[in-house]
C-alpha cells in the first residue's frame, strides 16, 4: 500500500461522506445572499468541497505512481474503480435531490460500465486501453457539471445564465461520444462471433 494507492483509497472513503452530506437532511438555516433569490444548504457546500478534494486526487495518485515508479496492479484496479464510484454516487444523489434527470445519470453510468467492460476484455487479450483525450475531456466536463449542480449554479445564478443545465447536456454528449470513440478505436477487441 504505497502513497499513490493510499490517495486512491482516500478517494473511495470520501464517497460515503459526500453521500451522507447530500442525502441526510440537517435542519440548518440555508445560506442566502442578500438582495438575491440564491440559497444553498450548508450540506451542499460541504459536499461540494469534499467532492472537489476527492476529484482533485484523481490525477494526483497517478502522477505520484508514475513519477516514483510505484505503479502497481492494485493501483491499476483501484484508480478507475474509485473514479466510477465517486461519479456514480454523486450522480445518483443528484437524481434523488431532483437536480438531475435519471436518464442522464443512466447514460453516464452505462458508458462507464461499457468502457470498463471493454478494458477488461483488453486485459484478457494482454493489452491496455489507455485513457483517450476524449475520456479526459469527459471527466473534466462531468466534474464541472457536478460542481455546478452541487453549488446551485453559483455564481452563474446571479446573471441568470443556465451554466448548470448547459453543463448537463455537454456532459451527456461528450460522455456518449467518448464511449463511442473507445469502441470504434478498439473494435478489434470485440468478437463478432461466439
């Protein structure tokens, strides 16, 4: 259990903390900004901060592992699992909070399962499906969308710009496109006959 793997494990352990913050109703007075209709619960603010910390560890663990030449099979397994757990848990929480349509969450989570399956097939064939530029963009857009939703479209709410809604559809589109891109580029891994 090296430093990179400990960071990945910390990301996994932050997932239930975020879910508790989002789904357990604490009866505190919500934060309101004078002269506006903007309100947000303290739970959402804390959940957003914890999510930002967790999401920022995504690149950090891989960087440390590569820099210090401590890449392990455990890390290769845990890192994508931690990413998917974090995103899926928050998306499901946002659906429960009625901030995200269930079909968007299903599209995003389904793509993650499909690409993970493709990677598993590749491993069985002795190859590795590396993260593509579209996969990296997908992650960045999904994280941006989640933060915008957790913070009730702050600060864009003050200028009536629906950044959160635009980010939802941008995340859905880039998620689908990046998934298709993975399958097209790795179609040789998919057996066409049984």
